C-alpha cells in the first residue's frame, strides 16, 4: 500500500470512530439534561457498548500496518501531515495499555468515585483511602507504561492525555513564578479592597425564565448560533454535544443570577471554540480542539477576560437590571465591578475568584505529582493539603470535606488534569492581550456588548487551527511568544490594583 | 461448539447489536424533539455510521456457524428457544439481500421520499412516477428474493418484516368480511348521526402549557411512569426511545386540544407496551414487541377502545373543562361523545374516524398487493385509487394530492405495512372484549379514570410475552380465538348504532 492510500484509509477509520464518539457525546448530554432517572441503567449499557466499539476500532491490528505504510507522511499536505501525527498520538494512547489494566482501573475508578460522594459528605478520608490507593496504584502503573512508550516522565505521560505535549518542567517554572507572586499580591488586593465600598447585594428572587432569556441574549451577543446548539439545564453545567450541534447546560439559582450567568458565558466560550473548529476537518483528529488548556483558555477568555472586563460589565449592569425589572445603586456598573471582582481567601476551588484560583491549582499540581512520582504517601495527603493551603492561600480547612476531599478529579481517575485550568487562565490573558493589540477597538466593542471583533480574531488565530499545530506553536503564532506568566500577572495587577 | 454455548454466544451478539439500535433510537428521538436544524447533517452521519455498524454485526459470517451449532435449540428452555427462533428470523432478513440491492433501494427510497414532499404539494403524480417506479421495481426484487428464502409469497415476504408470520390469505378473508360490512354500516351510522344533535364545538384557545398538564395527568392515569420516560414536542408525534426510557412526542394545537389529546393517549398505549416487555429479555429479540399489528393494537386499545369509551369520556369531559377553566354544554360528557364518535366519509386516512379508517387501509392493501404481484401498473394507480375510494368509502378525491399521493409509505419504501393498522384495530377490539370478560369492573374503573385493571390484564396477557409466541398464539392465549372480525364489527355496532 502506498503512503497516500494508507493515509486515506486511516482517515476513513478515524472518521468512523469519531462519529461513534459523537453519538456518545450526544447520549452523554441527554443523560445529564434530558434522561429520566429510570433510564440510567440502560443508558450506561448503551454507552459501554459504544465505547467498546470505539475501543475495538482503535486497537484494530490493521492500524500498525497502516501507520507503517503511511510512514512520515511523504506526499501529504500540511494539514494531512498534522492529521497523521494526531492519529498516531491517539493510537499510541489507545494501544499503550494492556486491556486488563484498563478494565481494572475503570472498575477501581467507578468504585472510588461512588464511595467519594459519601466520603465527602461524611468527612471520611480514612474510609476512602483504600479505594483511592487502588486508583493511585493503577494510575501509576498506567503512567509507567505510557512514560516508556511516549519517552516522557510518568507525570508528563498522564498530562499528555489532557495537554498534548505538555511538560512539567515548563509548568514548574511558570507555577513557581506565580507561587512567589500570589501571596503578597493577594494581600495587597485584599488591603485595597478593604478600603473600598463593599458590594451592594443583588436581591432576588430572579425567575429562571428571566435568567434564561438574559443568558440566551448574551450567548447570542458572544456569537452562539442557536441553529447549531441549545441551552438546557443539568445538575453540573457543561459544554457537550458536537461542533455542529453544541449542547450547553447550566443551572438556574433563583436567589443569585450573577454566578450562573458567568457560568453560561464560560460554557459559551467552550462552545465557540468547538463551533469554530475547521469545518473541513470534522471527525478527523487534526480537526479537534488542541487540548484542555486551549479549551479552558477559550472559556476563561470569554468569562474572565471579556465578560468581567469593566467595559462589558458597564454594558451588563443596565441589561441585567432591565431583565429583572430592577433599578438602584446595586445595579450600577460600579457595583457590578465590585461584585465580579471580589477577592476572598477561600477553601473551595470551584468557588474561588480569579486571583486565588491559581493557588488552588498549584497546590493540587504539586501534590498529584508527588503522589504519582512516589515522593509522597496517600495517607499523608490531608496534612500536606492543609499545609499547602496555609502557605499558598493563607487559610486552613477545618476538615477534609472542605480540604482534600472536595474535588472529584483524583477519585474519578483524572490525574494530570489540574494544571490545565491555570495554564488556560494564563493563555486566556495572553490571547486577550494580543487580540487587543491587534484590534484596539475590542474593549469599546465589549462596552456595547459586541463580541464580534474579539471572536473574529479568535476564529482566525485559535479556533480554525484545530490541532494543526502544538499548543505552544499556536500561542507563539497568535501572540508572538510562548506562555508567559508576566502577561497574566499584568492582567491581575491592572484589574485588581491599578483600576 | 455445543448448542448451549453457541446459543449464549448468539445472545451476546444480539445484545450488543440491540444496544447500538437503542442508541440509534435515542438519537432519532433527539433529532425529532431536541436537535436544532443545523445539527441535521452531522446527525445523519452519526446515524449512518451506527446503522452500518449494526449491519456489519448482523451479517458477520460467524452467525452461520453459530446458528448451525445451536441447531434446533436442544437443551434450551422455552424462552431461549423462542429467542433462537427470533434471532434466526432477524438474521434471515438481515442477510437475505445482496448489499448492492440494499444500497440501491436505500438510495431510490431517499430520492423518491424527498421528491414526494414536493410532488404531493404540486399534485404531480406523473412527476413522481419514475422515482416511485424505481422504488417499486427494487421492492419487487427484494420481495422475490425474500419470498424464496422464507418460502412465502412475495407480498407475504414483505409483510413479514412488519408482521412476523402474517399471511395475506388470512388478511384477505378478514378484509373481505369488513369490506362487505362497512359500506352499509357506514351509511346506517351516518343516517343515525344525522338525526342526533350536532356536536357543540369546543372553543379555544387552549394554551399549550394547560394541554401538556392535562395530557401528563392522563398519561399517569394510563400508567405511564415519568421516571422511565418523557413527553416532548415534535412535528410528527411518535413513541420513541427504549423500553426503560420511553420518549413520547406530540404537537400542541392551541385551537383544538381534542385530537392531540387522543394522540398522546394513542402514543401512551405504545409506550405501555414497550415498558411492559419482559425486563429479563431486554436487548434480546424475544424481548421485543411482537410486531406492528400487536403494537398498533396497544395504542388503539388505549385510544379507541378505552379512552373513547363512554365511561372514560364521562371522566374526561369535566377534567378537561377544569383544565381549561371552561364550563357549559360543550363540556358535557354527551357532547364529548358526539365529538369523539363523529363519523364522516373523508379523503384522508390520518384524519379518518374509527368506522371509515379500515376502508382506507383495505384500499391500500389491495393496491399494494396488486402492484407487488405485478397485477397492476403503477401508472394506473390514480384511477384505481379513485375507483376504490368510491366503492369503499363513497367519496372520490378531486386530485391525487388528497388521493394516492397522501401517504409517505410507498415513496418511503414501506410496502406491506398498511394492513397492520387495521389488524391492530381489530386486535384491540378483541383484546378489550376479552379483558372486560375477565375483569368486568374495567368499564366502571375507566369511568373514574382508572386504567389499572385494564393495564394489569394487558401486562400479563400481552406486554410481558414479548415475542415469545406468535401474534396468532398471543391472541388465542389471551382471547380464546384467532383474529375474528366479528368482535370488531360488534364493537362498532355497539358504539355507533346501539348506544
């Protein structure tokens, strides 16, 4: 078989596999947003069957020959070559592990995740420990095997699933920079905040229907196309579905609309990325989003950089007042800025503000790396957690419920995921900064609720690239440099100290 | 391989195939009830991929050996034996046809169905003729091949896809009986109706939300479990999803709630059948509904026999009045009976009442058989249609739009489907009759909106049997005799002449 026809055959196979993955994505959305509880068992069986089919397709022995025949992509154009590279990456991850290890880990994760729900409620780390140890042991096995196949460290081999090409050596440097910056900076922000007026609370109730109407209007402003997507409700908000039919979900809290609204805008950022991926490469690996930090950069760019900008908040405040039929000082742009720029040392990552959030992530990154690399025992996690909280954020959890038991990631088997949140936040700051340099009218457009200039730039410089370049190359092409903590720090200073 | 392990291996394969079919069913529902228009193209690709996977599984050459090894089911229990028989049936249909014929027909059907939408609007039979001829020719090829494999006539081979074991020789006798009965009977009903008060119209508007609330309340009364199903809206109402998660759809016409409400109850009858199928045989062929006439019998039993019974209508009238905040003579039980028992000679099958509906079906059955058996030319269809309408219903369509172009079935490739509607209606009458003999309190329970006694009987005598027996055996077991037009005629006489 010649290289080109081998490549074409690979394209056909990946297209088919990814169409089944699409079906899985729609069924996952349905399970969260539509399915009655009684459908859970049969849905789990449907999904398990489809996942098994994808797995069997992915490990088909024919791939080895096809990749060998395709060689180094001679005769292919640039996108095809990148596609071949991404296919190989997918294939290495799919075939790296023996089937019994995959199954054992999948079972361990299911058991641990289920136990975690109760253990968190009961503040029972000791009770969870044996199950979590099992997950960790099997994850370390996975990491060792993948490290060997990928020629990377064990932690980086796990990271690579979420952040292709990500390297802890680079993350170390960036996080060290942030970790030395954040404590003093946070104190300075809190001191300044203490001298400013306190935010006036927005008093509810805020009917869900009015919230939905406002949220949909803002989604349209960002560029969300309701002919290619929906907004529904689910217990945990997410961006699901497929690029041509994006399914967003949220929750409506009738006592507080402010947080949920930003949540919708966050998910809309994810959605815009998916929608903007290169149409001609649908269902091919090169047509997918670049990785988790790139994805998170798009949600945080919309939520944190654009929608919480003073310009957009000055547009939002009167809009929200009208949506709920309110008026008064609480609904002023100044008060909205005080609400949306409030900083607080807190225990819970998902409730953290933009300033303290990175510290939560740095803590988790340090701990999961030590656990994966065998430099720390799982039994020592609660103590190390609390010590890290004191050092990085300046508060100590009174118990493990609000400490090391708060996140589902580790019990759920997601090791190597945490750093992507903060890499995403920093990438968002760097992209927004570059976009504003390229198109200086972006802030004034945002003050009119107009995202079009910003989105046009992101379409061209991020979304449409898919996975044709590495995360690093993408950033260099778009902003002129690799990830640079300086831009993020400058953003924080500008918003929280100098404004 | 011994027979038992061959059988077990077949079970595993059918389970997997049917779980993919389940996923298809949920995606089909989503496409009709949830999906934004822009998602259609990618959804079509997802579905084509899943269907191809099912097809490849179904025609796996390994089946021939497994069926050979399983033999006649020695060592299996009764249900397993029936399951093996149903698997073989599925397999024969799946493998009977050469792939190029399946594909050619699928393409011809797509083209014809699309053209039909316009041809109907344009009253353009001549324009549709070449495409429909192609569908007919290929369907006749299919029929000839399947007739050979199944050892049946060509028409019966097509019928068998919808009505396993159905035989036109039996249908001929039953339809001949009805065809000789209906014209005079219809005239007698119309004469009587002309002497009675005309129905007082129910004046709208009827807000969709109030209609939905009422419909859901009645669905619950029938026994629909919202923990295992939903009610949503779609352009064409249907019962979709899977037995443990049934997805019903309807449309809300704010000018007229009466028709839509019965539509919901009709679909609820389908849903109750699916939900009541034997839980321990989920995803196995023997656990499926018996066939289209059995399925239609369950929807028509709920809609026509139970919900349009005088007893239930006396419960419904005040309920509906309260739901819409109305009162007066239009909302009396008597007026509801006049509305729901109205008979009219009409041109359109889907708008037909219970009395004239069978005549529409008999016409189509005669014509499609003549076309499949080559006793009639497609070009002669409009004339034969109009002649049949005059003979059977006493009205002649002014054009083909409201004549032979009205149904999607033939352009859409469903040949041999039509008789199941009327077989279903007759089966419904016979089952309802038997249920009332077994549990005489059923009518009085319905007058209180209580379907439990009826549903209990149907669960035991119909739903829980799945496909463990033939349609004929099912009816004999449940009612003491094979399908008997006399019961249906007696039902019509009692409701339309003697009440």
